[in-house]
């Protein structure tokens, strides 16, 4: 299999990589939005709260293993830049095996994990019971979820975002259709939302193996067990993945804590904040298309030791990310309230969400810089610096929450989140010169 790539960085190439990922990424929170919308048609807000908390548990649990996507992208992109077929094949086999082992381990530990999560997330008895029902079904998707992370990481790292787009499209469209079928048609409620996700993810895994069949066959032909478990390669893989794991765990915890604090403010505020976080997710997943383009382009440039190519990749991906962030802010400014109405018809929830909507209007302009820097650091493999920056940012965030919530309530909660995103960008920016210094002229 030929893994050479065109090293020319153009606006068209940035969009060729970012465009498919933007579309497929936007469909990810849209699934959550459909989850919320279908249960939002039920008469009481408890179901919305349960889906929000259930999705939170699995965001925390599964995205803790997001290194299987991010770390894989970096390793694959750098192997591509160095034109190293053997490294690409070995990385593919290692991460596929790792994803399967971790997925089955999650299922084995599901009972204490779900119980502990429900203990931490204080809410009403009815919401907790519904959340437990959701989680008991959703947990069976663990191996599929982690394999999808690997497939996506490989496709992005190989500059083949079209296949990543197809994979996510299959996953998310099937999930949304099954949501409507199970909840609206069959009346299965919260359990129907969870079952829809499980079925959709295993369908996507089947399609993922088909889309990635050629690289997998090539890797199997070159299989060598001693090389696969070679100490230096494993240490490098586990070190990078460990750093990303800590970084991602801190990030997911920060948003989990946001939702947990929302739950303490009552069911209406919890439901309203859940809707607003969907707007945050839609924005984040869309803009992450340029961060993923940065991962692929900067990773390949770093692997090839081309500083000018690296810098141009950073410049063009960040330029377009900033432009799209501005457009998203304008969309939320002019159409924010009608968008809120797509999620629920409960007046009390809509009124509460409208009060805090301005935070979502400014969020894209603040958040974009940390997204882009994440992509650059993943591509270059500077995961230790990512970990350290995130640890500092999370501690600052917790301090801000303790000060601002007593002072300003739910507005203080959203202000703390905005400052958290800003601090993430500033701390990563502090480390950025190290990457440039390490690349050849």
C-alpha cells in the first residue's frame, strides 16, 4: 500500500480535510440533540435530565479513552510524513487490540462504575432511576465505541477524512432513525435512546472494518509479534496515550462537574443547561474539523521535519477556524431562540435557556483557540505538555467555580466555563514555541 502524500498546503487542501470532518462531527452532537428532542416531547422534564446525566456518564467514561482516536491520529500522521509503512501497520494492530481489550474491561467493571457515577451525580430519585436504566443498556456498546475511535483516528491521520465522514454518517444517521423508532413509535422512553445507540455503534464498527480493510490486511501480512510488543514502541504508545488519557479525563470531568452543579440547581436549570451544552457541542464538533485537519497536516509535517510546511498548516487551519467560529456566533445571535425551541416545548425550560443563551453566543470566539492548539499538539505528539496545560486549567476552573457560583449563580457557572476555555488556550500557547524549536528549518 502506498502511503506517500502531497506535502503542499493550500486552502483547498485544508477544506478537503476539514470539510468532511466538520459535517460528520456536527452529526455527533446532533445525535445527542435528537436524544434530547425525542424525550423532550415526553410530558415531564425528568426524562431529559436522565438522558443528560446518562450521556454525561458515558462521555466521561468513553472519552477518557479518547486517546485511542487522538493518539492514533498523531502516530499515523507522523508515520505518513516519514513514509514509514511498517510503523503505520504496527500502530494499527496495536491500537485495534488495545481498543478491544479496554472495551471488554469496561463491560466487566460496568456495575461498580455506573453505581459510582450515580453516587457522584446528585439528582432526584426518579431521574437517577431513569439514568440507571439508560446506563445498563448503553454500557454494552463499549467495545464498539472504542473501535470507532481507532478507525476515525487512522482515517484522519492518513488524510482520508472522507472515510471518517462515511463512518460517522452511518453511525449517527442510524442512531437518530432508531431514536425516533424506539422512542416515538415504540414508546420505549429512555431505554429506547440507549438501545438505539448500542445498535448504531455496532453497525458502524462493521462498516469501519470494511472501510479499513486494505490497511488491516496489509498489517496482518506484515504481522510480527516480537515487533508488535517491542519495548520502546509500547512505552512510546502508552506514554502518549497516558498523557492524553489524563488530559481528556480532566476535560470531561470539567464538563461533567458543570452538569452535576446544574443538577443541584433544580430540574428546570438542569434541562436548560443540557440544551445549551448541546449548542456548545455542536459548535465544538464543527470547529474541531479544522483541529483535526491541523492534526493530520502538522503531524505529517513534523514527521517529515518540514518547519515551513508545519507553520503554514497552523496558519491556514487556524484562519479558517476563526472565520467559521465568527459565523457560528452570528448564527446563535440571530437564530438562537428558535434553535432552543427545537429541543423542547416545555415553557419553563425554554425561558431558562433563553436567559443564559448569550454565553453560547460568545463561546465560539473564546473556544476556538484551545481547539486549534489541541490539534497542533496532538499532531506533533507533544502530549505531556497537553496534559500539564489541562491540569493547570482544570484547577483554575474549579477555583473559579467556587468563587463565581455563590456570587452569580448559573451565570457564574457559564462564566467559569468560558474562562476555562480561555485558560486552556493560554497555557497551550505557552508551550507552543517548544514545538517550533524542535522542527528542522
